[in-house]
C-alpha cells in the first residue's frame, strides 16, 4: 500500500536580478495577459497583469465566474456567481452548480496524464520517499471511499482524520470528498483531550488514524491517543487504523484494519454530486476564547481559490514539483500540500519529518533528491536552520528551486535575507504569503499579478486577485492614504473564505463581521507603506502565534488553571494566588506538563515568569499587547498606557523580566 514509483519532469527557472537598498527583486519575464491567464478573454478586453488585478476587484463577479468556468469541472454549471452579505455573515458562491472535488483533483488528471506523479511522500526515514501517480491515488481514494460507504458513512457525516502527512491521509480526505462526507483533520500532535474536544464538537462518527506515527526518528503513539480520546466521544462508532510501523497495537471491537479492508474494495467509486455550498471540511483553529472554532469550508469556492492561488502566487507550472512543508493538520497543508496542487494536476510533496532530522540539511537534501521547484516553508524553521550555518545548505544542489515561500508569521529581515541569498542563491523570489484558516487561501503575497514584481523583504506586499484589503482606525473608519497602520480587514468577499463556524454562526458573525460592519475582520494588524505595500504586524486579539501555530491564550489558561496550585493567568506570565508556597521551577515543569497533556506540546510556554499582578485596564481586561512588547524587549513601543488601572504593574513586570533573562 505504501510503495510506488515514477518521476515528473522539470521546467526552466525564472530570471531575476537584485537592486540596491531596500532590497528589490525584479521579475523580468513579461507575458501577454491571455497566455498568463487563459480565461482573460472573459474579462472584457483587460490588458496587462496589473489591469487584471483591478478588474478582479472592480468586477469581481465577472472575474470569478470566468475563472470558475475555466478551472473547475462542473457536473452542472452554477446559476449565480455569488450571494454574499458580509454584514450578515452570509457567504455563498457558485450556487446552482454541482461538482465533485475528488473528481476535480483526480479523475480529470487521470484522463489526461494517469502516470504523472501526484504525491511524493517524503517519509521520516531520509531517502525512502515513495511516489504515487494520479491513477494510483485515485484508486486508493476509491477504495477508501467504498470502504467508508460500506461502513455506513453517508453524505454530510463527519470523519475525523488523525494521521501524520502520508498518502493514505490524503486519500482519506479525498475519499470523504468523493462520497460527500465532511473531513475534520486534527493535527497528529494534539493531545487526546484536544482531539476529543474536536471530535465531539464535530459530532464525528468515524475516525481514521495510524497505529503509530514516526517523526524525527521518534515513535508517536497515535492509536493509543485515539483510544483515550474516544472514551469521551459517544458519537464515535468506528476507528480505522492504518499501519505506519510494523508494531502491532491493541485493537478493539470498534477498530478496523483499514489496509486489509481496502484490498477488498473496488477501485471504482461513484462520486457524489455535491452542491457548491455543501461542506467540504471542518478545520479547528484557535480563537480568542478557550473553545477552538471549527471553521467550515465548502466545495467549489474553496477548491477554486486554493488552486488559483497555488498557480499564481508561486508561479506553478505543469511538471513542477511543489514542496509545501506544512503538515496536513493545518490549513496550509490542506490548501497547498493537497487541494491546490492536486486541483492543478501538480506533483506535491508530503513531508513527514522535521527540518533537522537526521540533520539540519534535511530540507535541502530533499530539494536536491526530489528536484523541488517551489519550496513553501515557515519562518520558524528558517530561523532555526540559519543558526546551523550555511554549510548545511551549500552541501546540496538547489538549482531546481524557482520560488521560495513563507507563511505563518512575519518573516524577520535576517531570516528573509538568509532564505533569499543562501537558500535561493539570489535567484528565487521569496514570497511572504499572508493568509489564515479563515481565508482558505493566500490573500496577500508579493507577486500574483505585477510583471515587475518588486519585493521588499519582510512584506507580504500585494493583494491577490479579487482581494481588497483596507485598514481601519480605532473608531472603525477606513484609513485612507499610505504610510499608515490599522486593523486589517477585507472589504469584499472572495470564493475561498470560510462560511461559518460549525454549530455557531453567531460566533462567526461576532468574530469576523461585527467588529467592522460590512467588512471581514482578520484579527491582524497591518502597516501600509509609502508605496502602498502591506506588512502584517501581528494579531490584535488574544491569539498568539507559537512557531507559526495559532494558540488562544485562553486555551492555555484553561489548561493551566486546572493544576492543583491554581494560578490564575499565563502566557509566560503567571500570577500565583496569595499564600501559595511552591518552588517556581517545580511549578513551571508542572505547567508545561499540563499544557502538553491538555492541548499539545507545541502550546507549552518557553518561558514562565511569575509576577505579582498583570497590567489591566480599568475595566479589568488584561493588556496583552503590553506583555507582548515586554517579551519582545520593545519597550519603546508599549503604546498608550493611559487606560491602565495601575501603570506600576508594567514596571514590576519589566523589572522581573530583566532578572529572568
Ligand atoms: C499569521 C496560517 C505575518 C497571522 C496560513 C494570521 C502571518 C495567522 C503570515 C493565521 C505572514 C500567517 N505574515 N503573519 N505571511 N501568515 N500569519 O490560521 O497572524 O494558522 O492571522 O493560518 O497567522 O494562522 P492560521
């Protein structure tokens, strides 16, 4: 089941040159509009790539209608392009249309190029990669689809997938799409409790997992974690278990050995006819309250946007090998390891390992071995690797690389420069892509449309086609002009945006639509430069970004307050109740254990500072932005402290912080 082979072709690299400060990268290739975007004939004579961007925003309906007709295979064409009202949280695209997402990602490519490689599974064990062609992936998907159907999974049912990045996980996602079930992929680093929360909220009847995961040479007991989780999930009726390692695991009456059962299934599976707005998947992400939000993405709009952004943001062409390093448990893995590349008939890499296993050359060894053309990674990994020095990069041939992508958090200049100069040998544009689980795909990125595509390090730069960013001031008014900062909102709907929060549309409206009526509020702040380029400055709410992963401060607090010592606040800052007598080092260890057990290891604080009190406003709200600035040692930007109840609290914390360091 896990072994296949085949080899994709490569294509030419883009020519680039660099000018002086601020660092500028110019793409010298100019294409005519029709060659660049074949559907442009439907755009009413628009010429030039920047004209396309304007057209996509001013005539958004015509733009997306032409793109949707051209890029997706429809069972029945749509009758309305959109029916959206952001102020009411109503978002609908391509209604009346019917399609099947798995057919769009698999069957149509099997018809034209069945032996093209769809997936390259870069297993944890270096040098043991496995390739799957489109035909093989379709067959695997059909077997899983038939198996799920035989076990009673129906259209609209939710299947939770708790697996590391592997072909069977992708086939499981696509099998859900094939039979009209909803998938809910939970990152396989989440704890049993976090998994159970997500299974319960999604009311999932079926779970798919592996006996054990393997990451960085270590074994992860995923099946055991599922066993614990499902004890508190009455909706779960069956757990399918794949074998990633040879070690047997205890199987109960509820468990089904998926590979054995798949062999009994047919390789043809009738695709369900789905409405554009039927749910494709739920993906849980952290919000500013303790409860994670199950964001809902639907069929046509999501797929179209993932495919279209994949093609244009990364300049992806037929035959390229696309390497997205994100796990399938995050939205980046959904859109750019699975749906975008597969909808485009591309070859996509599924990375199971870590950037430093078995050594810090892992990524670049893989680039050489798999001949990766577009490499999409996270600043946290880049920062980690640059500390190990250039030898680890230079050892390997990276001439296949054409575009380097970054996502998840702002990329600092040092990391950007290293990525551009050392990894990309000053040949490859670095595309810093801003987006969110909520947006479904990339919304701001350096060069989707501009032929001269200047890139300024550390800036996401320009809106993607159909995206209209605006900055809001504290009174909720749109800020005009440049060289200014504000709350980042998107002024008009786009097909890839999330439609709601599972079972809680009110929370969707309150979080995204009410803060700035008529606009979609992203939760991020941004700066617009003199030239009109966007730079993301970070979250404005109580969501924090831990190595590119979103965690709600409230989630960590929820976990931490369950310790016997009952402290009452955390993110590195903990206030103990009066008269509590504990060793701080012991308590730090306990808190880390608790967070790891209740949420996941990646949510553990790196530093814990015990303080007497937290900076609060007079109305009792913790001023997290102040804490953040203290942590960043950016004391000149503490901002307006006039609403603080007692400004002395900040001085105490700064003092304590200096002592800690
Ligand atoms: C942050 C990940 C700066 C941002 C795709 C956003 C970024 C949150 C960037 C979404 C970037 C993502 N520059 N910040 N290029 N990309 N972010 O939902 O705060 O896991 O709101 O989606 O990550 O995280 P999520």
